[in-house]
């Protein structure tokens, strides 16, 4: 099995809190996403509920305020 880079966005469905994008190195992409959805969507209560979405590396770099590299 080969590891993969995965970027996820946690979105507050109420809109009270800003979205968070995080980076993970995973072995099984689907299993990891299912575990994250179980934690943040199904088991969370009240204001702790977040929707889990797949993000891109570009989204993550923008979120982390990385500077664009020029050649």
C-alpha cells in the first residue's frame, strides 16, 4: 500500500467559525475520510459539528499563507 497526501476542510455548517484546512499523510484515503466524518459529523454535538470536505494542495497553501514561488 502506498501513502498519499490528503487535504481536508472542516466547515462550520452554522457559519459562526472559519473553515480550517489541514494536511494528512494517509495509507487509506477512504477509511481516513470516513473516520473524520464519523468524528466531526456524526459524534460531535452542538457547536462542535463540522462538515468534512476534500480540499486541494492549492487551498491548503493559501490557507497557510505560503508565498508563491517564482522561477
